[in-house]
């Protein structure tokens, strides 16, 4: 009840209090960017502002302390080259502005510069915070800023000011949207904008695959990539995003070939080509993950003969790039020295595996027959997939995995399969990257997480070249992560949990999709996208019609919301009746003055109209209901009847 009373209260806050609210909102983003000395200075100054300590001695002391805080904050930046950098210069401006605002606020006086400082601080924050969170915070802050201005100017209740403020926002939305789409964009090629909290480093492959305690296992829900496809998302068996290619078996780990081949090659017999866009989060490595097999080389990257895409620099910021890949292909003929390296294997290291292969697979058969035989060999061993495998003997890793532990995940399957292929004379290599899942997709949007990190094998078949094989698919069963001895049978309890997980997963995907669309078309709306949108509108009639239809629907929704908010609140029935009468009298030239009481207004209206008795009776009924504690329905009905009769008389008179 106190909250509703507050909403309808007309008690005024001082201009200083309103300004303090605006300053608090505008300085919150800068708490994440100001250096420690300035934060300490800010905290100490606020204590003195709250306690209203504004003597001349205090102001002089804080003038000196503020300069010291700024000097300490930028001690490491004292050279021209640093201050010529945009963000360092902006940081200095923010510190100086904060210093000036705090000093001015200590004096307990208002001036023009202090009044505009909240807007200046908010504008400067956009140089550091370029995120969806900041977008919504900026909208909220702008709404509060306009509310504070209206509240200070209007002699009305909080609820009425909120309603008027909402009307202004709804009225401005179509105009803002039009300006956003058409206003020329400015590109900062070397400026680094962005919300640093969103650029958390993701796990990236480092060109090594371990099978010991350092094995690649990142069951984390953190995002690695967000991908949007032109058209439908490919099927699951095609969603392999290539990272690194490993040739050398070091016993406990696989590593890349020391010799880097950078010759540009193209796959043969390319089919099923697909285009897509990638948002890659920073992982502090050079790899750009591309769908097998990349046909388009992103800017400032190289693609080597193994079709691995590397950025020229470490990926320390979120990258956006276009991809074009073939899902069906034949890779070019391999170099003999590479095939020699891809056949190196120590048969004596895993004697049981070698003996079993020699007794099972005909090594004189063609490569495809041997590869299929190898898949069957793995399937017959009844291996289990688990994220919590048993320890293996690193002196005989393949033997230990295939015949002793029989439990592992992708790295163990890939390592054992690649080594076994070499034992029967098929060149092999391991590819690490990400295996995406369509259950993490909506429409043409796909999420790829750290948990999707994967390793698979490519075998070199004489008639086909390098061909992808998925040794993990030979697993007989998948074991529950919390109990590596028990198969993940779907009991009723686990099924309910699974359904609940599916629900939350789907909600999260919709959230991430909405976030991606907002980020792509608002936060990252650039000059290139603006011209692309214009070109699409001019050349694609269907897109133009959809766009115009969306604009019409958007405007209609704004108008409907505007009309809904425009309706006056009728929480107080007698006040609503009097508002109708005031409106009718205004049409006859009798307008209520600002701050005028209802009694004074009605007495003045009685003197200026011919309806003396009617107005006098309405005045009596109003004050009886309002102040004499006679709020019964009969009295209210009588007042309504008198007001309605007078309004009709005024309209017809």
C-alpha cells in the first residue's frame, strides 16, 4: 500500500535529489573502468557529500586529493603515444569529469555543467561498454533521465509522470528505429570497443591431443562459437568444425607435423556447398574453426594444405567472419613424405593390438575394406564411452584402452583408431575441433560450446584420399558420468530430469538466439550491414514486402500501446468524474490554473457560467465525498449524475 500511495503522491523531491539519482545511474558503468585510486577518491568523497561537509578546507583538500588520484591512475600512461590512443584519452576525460562533478557536488550548489554531467558520463561509457546488457541499461537510464526531468517540471503524481514518460517513449520508437536504420554509420578500424566481461577466454586447441591426465576434456557450457547458416543447418554428421591436424604420436599425446605446409590447395569434386557466418569468442590461439572443408579464406588468415585456418594474430577479441565450406568433397593427393609420416607406428609398443589386428583383418585387401574391417574390430570389442574413463597404462596405451579399461572418450578412441590403422598399413591422422549438435540450434542459428570439443580420425585411402572416420561411434554403450560402472539406462527419475534439462536447454537456446540477433543487428550494426540491408531492399521484392509489413506491425503496436497508456487512470472514481468536468469546462474557456484548489476552481467556474446552482451542488457533493468521510455508493452515484447532467448542458449550451 505504501508503494501505491507513493505512486499517487504529489510530494516533490528537491532538484538536488533528482540530480543525485541521475549522477548515480550515470556513474555506475564507470565503476568497472575507473582505476583504483579514482575509486578510492570517489568513495571518500561520497562520504563527505552524504555528511554535507562542504567547508572551504574540505574542498581544497579534495581538490588536491583528486589530482593525486588522477596522477596515480595514469602514471603508466605518461607519454604522447599512449594518450593519443582513443580509449586511454577517453579514460582520462572520464576521470577528469568525475573529479569535477564530485568537487562541484561538495559545494552543495547547482550549475549548468553539473546538470548536463549525467548525460556526458553516459555518452562516454559507450566507448567501453558495447554489449546487450549496456544497451538495456542505457534504455533504462534514458527512461529515468526523462522521468526526472518531467517529474521536476510537472506538478503531478509519480504515476502520472510515469504514464506521460511511457507515452513519450512509445511515440519516439518509430522515429528512433528509422534514424537507427538510415543514419550514416562511422567505422573505427583500430578502436577497441566492447564489454570486457563478455570477452572471457574460451578453451582453444593448442595443436596437441593428450591421452593422459591432460586429455582434452572440457564439459563446459561456455560458448565457443555462434553460427548462422544461409538456409537450413546441415545434418549432425556434417557438423564437424576443423581445428588442428595431428600426425605425430608421442605416446601420451599427438602433435602437429613440425613442418608447416602453407601451399593453397583446393579439394576435388566439391559438392553440397554451404555459406555461414561465425561469431568466434576469444580463445588466445590462432585457430579459426571452419566447417569441413573451407573454400573461403577469411581476411587476415591463412589456410594450409590440411585445410586448417589460422588467424595472423592470437584471437584475443571476439571475431566475426564469413565461411563457405563443402560438405561433400575429395581432398587432393597427398605428399609422399606426409604419407610416410602418417604411417609411423611402434608395433612393439602395443603387441596385443597388433596381434589381434593381424588375426582379424586381411592386410592384403584394399584400403576401404581394411577401414571397414577396423571399424568392425572396434565395435566387436564392446568399448564404452564415458567422460570419466579408467586410467590406462601409458607404456602400452592402445593395448590398455582396447583390452583392459575399455572405457574412454573421443581422444582415446581417436588415438587407438589412428594407431591401429597404421598397423594395418593405412596412413592416418587425427583432427581436433568441434562436433556441433543440432539440438543446440534454432532456425538457422547454431550454438557451439566447449563441451562440443571433439577429436576424430582421417584415413588416407588410395582411391579416395583423406576420408573422415568417427571411431567414437563404435562405442557399445555410454556410461553415466557419475557412475562409470553403470550404463545410462533411462529410469523414470532420470527421464524426468532429462526432460527438465531439455526444457532449460531449449529456453537457453531461445535466449542466446535473441541475444545473438540483438547483438548482430543493433550492437554490431555497421556501415557494411546498413548498405547490405539497403541493397536487399532494392533488389529483393519479397524481402521489401516483409520489411514494410514488419514496419507497419511495429508502428501499429506502438500506436495501440500509446492509446492504452493515454487513458487516464481511474483509481480514484470521484477524481475521474471531476477530471471529465474540468475538461468540459475547459472547452468553454474556463481552465483550471496550476496549483488551484478544486473549490477555488469551481467557484470561479460558477461565476463565469450560467450554471450556478449545478456547480454549487457538485462542489458540495465532491467535498462531502472527499473530505467528510462519507464515501458511500449513493453519494458517488449522485455526484456522477450531477456531473453528467452539467457536461451535457455545457456541450449543448
